[in-house]
């Protein structure tokens, strides 16, 4: 199963998405997203409303499930964030919650920002590089 990062959702709703992302996504019938991505998208659309994108996003979230942040995910994210910070590689809370969601659900994280997730021990796919 695939957990897609916010930047992949943003790319898919463009008028002309990246060909690699589009080719990869066309072969996938079901995605999962983190509740964190839902928040990031809601923030972006509240900050800069766009009716076309709001309609697209509404349809997207009726077809693809958002996974909640559970206690297990929150604990795992905190451990990841703490370990990486102790190694001199601090990360954002949002990214570590997304990483922990992928780890707990045993999903591959699909993202353009692979470096944000280095050292997290999860499988990554960057469809921009396909």
C-alpha cells in the first residue's frame, strides 16, 4: 500500500501534473494519506482559496482514506524525531508524524522530498524521478 505525501497530492491536482507522477499514479487504484496531509492541504486552501483545487481535493478525499494519528503513531514519531535530533539531523513534527504513519501501517511513502525522511527506516518512492 502507498501513503502519499502532501506534495504528491498537490502535484496530482495541478492542471498539468509531472509526467512521472501521473504515470505512476495512473496505475494505482487506492492511496492512503496521513491526517497531517489533510491539515496541510486545508491550511493551504484556507490561506489561498482556489475553487478548482477545492473541488478536486473534495473528490480525492471521498475516494482515498486518511489515516488518523494514533497514540502508537505519535509515540513512534516522537522517538524518530528525538533520535534524529540527537544525531544532529532535526526534523519537523509533521514529517515525523507522516513517517510514523507509514511505518506503523507498513506503507511505502511516496514523496518528492525523500531527504526529509532519510534515516527513518521506511521505504520511499519519488515518482518525479521515474
